C-alpha cells in the first residue's frame, strides 16, 4: 500500500474541488430532501421492531396448534381406538354376557346377566 | 425485515413447543383408576367422582342412580391389588396394551379378563349382584 503525503492530498482535493459557487446550507438541505423523496424510505422504527415478526410467528404457531387440537378433539372415534376386551372368563354362575362399544361415550361395557357373585367357583 | 437468523430462532421455538406437547401426550395414560360403583333404581342421579364416565353409564345401563363406593389407582404397567368396598378386590397386572384383570368377591374369583385399555376410554365391568341393585367395576387409564 503506497503512502500519500499530506501535500499530495491537498493538491488532489484542490483539483477535484467543485468549480461552482458553494451553496448555502438552506439550498443544500432542500436538494437533499428532494433527492431523499425519490427513494422509498423505511418507516421510522420499522426495521428495528423485532416484535412484529415474532408476533407473526406466534400467531401462526398458535393457529397450527389450534388446528391440531381441534382435529384431535373432533376426530371420529373408531372402535380400534377404544378399549378392547381380548378375553373374558366368568367364574361365577351367570346366564349371558353383553359386550358393547359405546362410540358416543367412548367406552366399553361388559355386562354379565344374572351373575351370582356369592356362589362363584374357585378360580 | 425478518432475517434468516430470526426465522431459524422462531422455528427452534416452535419445535421445542412441539416436543414439549409430544412428551406430554406420550406420558398420558400412566395411571390406572379402578372404581366400584353401585347402580340401582333407588334414588336418582350420578354420584360424585363419576363425572368422566357419566355419559357412558347413563347411555348404556338401565339404572337411575349411580353411586361411587370406592376408588383406587395404580401406576401402569400394573402389578397390584386394589381392595374395593363390599368385599370386592381387583387384581391387575400387565401393561396398558394387555392388562390382565381378575375380580374377586368374598375371596373368590368371579371374573377374569384381558383387555387393551385406551387412554380416557373406560372399561365398565358390570352385573355383580348387590343388595340394592348391581355393582360395577370401572377401569380407566389416564
């Protein structure tokens, strides 16, 4: 990197000095504002507000969780998702067995009719 | 403007929330509740402690009154004995997918069953004779 002496800098600055008269502060400011209006400006504080994308993500996440929860709650209940009786042995005197899968109440009912629990067989 | 770093951070949060929810769901069903209920035509209504099974009881059984006599619980997989009221005992062993249940009355086995319990889906074992009506054993995994 070559070093430039201060004298050279001054000389080069003089060479590149604008030839016209130096504008006053008011004109310079007005020109600057006119140029600035030509370019779309970011709203004050727009880029520096981190809560806006966070809020957007929060709302989106909540919507996803809500959809999943509603789907799970209102999903039709099938018998294979309910309690199942694999085997049943009644060891007391009885006349019949009724097994019901209640999809509305989401339960399984095993009802033994005319069972005499006091006179059951020893298992 | 949302940067790629912000998106990555937000995605990480969503994944963490999802993991927490998944862990909560997978831990569900770790407790087996065993209740003894007396069903009869004397009186009317559903006794305390039966709110979660009231619909299945009222919709399927022709009784006016359901009263809770005893309530016990054990962890799943089960391997224990629950002494209920009126000389009834429930012996449970095995995991939720293949739970062995033996009901005893007065020291005698009266019913033996193997069931696959689903979370929140009660199993109603009923028809045991009682003075006022019928006794019911309710098994529920939560």
